[in-house]
C-alpha cells in the first residue's frame, strides 16, 4: 500500500516555511517578477500550444500566478503544500482550482491530465524519484510535462543552502526515464533550465 503523506513532516516546504512564503510573495508580486513575462510565461504558453494541451496540473503552484498566465480555455489545477500560499492563491485567483498536496502525493487520479508543469520547485525536492513517480502516475499516456529547475552550472547557485538540490541533466533525465518520462526538448534562461517531455 502507498505510504500516506504527512503534510507536516513529509514535504520539503518544511524549509519553505512562512518566512520563505512571505519572501516569495514579495518577489512574485513585486516589479522584479516582470522578467518572468519575457521567459517563463512565453515558454509555458508555447508548450501548451505546441502540444494541444487542454488541461494542466501546476505542481507547487505557490501563490497561484501561473493560473493567470495560460490560455483561458486550459483547465487548470494548482497543487501546493503551503497553507499560507494556498490561501493567497485562492484570494488572488478565485476562479482557478487549487488543492492542497505535494509533488510526492498529488491529489489527482492516475492518468488524469494531459499536461503537468512545475516551475522553480524541482530543486526544492529532496526525493526527486518519488516526485517523478507521481508526475508519471497522473499523466495520461502520451501526456506532456514541462519542468523549470535550477541550472547547476549557473553562478547564481554557487553558494546554495542545504535545501537546494542541484541535479545534472544526466541525473534528472535518468530518474524521469525510469518513470517513463522522456525529455524531448530542453533549454536554459537566467539561472534555470527547462525540460519538456512526454510519458512514453
Ligand atoms: C519558488 S516557489 C515557486 C512557485 C510557483 N511554481 C511559481 O513559479 O510561481 C516554490 C514552491 O514550491 C513549493 N514546494 C515546496 N516543496 C514542495 C513539494 N514537496 N511539493 C510541491 N510543492 C512544493 C513551495 O511551497 C513553493 O510554493
């Protein structure tokens, strides 16, 4: 039987505490976040359009901003472990669907979505194997994923705290491939790189 999830101890947001959540809100709701309009959101929309994706799960949706940056006819579900950020998401984006959960235990049925994306979350995950298993489980066969995570070669990550997990391209792809997730395209911007792929 699958291990049940303890949201108090079993998610990496024990390091993404209220202080981190407040800092994240200040970052994402401040002017500095406008840079995302030039890179993250165009890539996210291109991924949706290129692959005819009709419905998505946003893993680690934070304060919910991505729900407002995708085509309006895309069915959106945000999954977020932090009660605090979830509350903020529901306040700012009342028409979007947000659920409490973790990358390690997505509150969605198996083979239920055509697209899954996760932005600036994967490098916070200590157990990428468990997250890959969940990502693969919820995707329909042939479903698509889009992951933005820390590019370990970028100088911005030279001095990282212990809760940032920098993984090489080989490590990331090996874990995904084990869970039938095959990268089809990748690229880099600022201190991040992104991976697009399919469940095979
Ligand atoms: C840097 S923020 C990014 C938020 C959002 N993806 C965005 O780009 O606007 C990192 C997010 O990862 C979430 N997070 C941390 N551990 C997680 C886990 N185990 N499962 C899912 N999300 C997690 C945090 O609570 C936080 O919302």
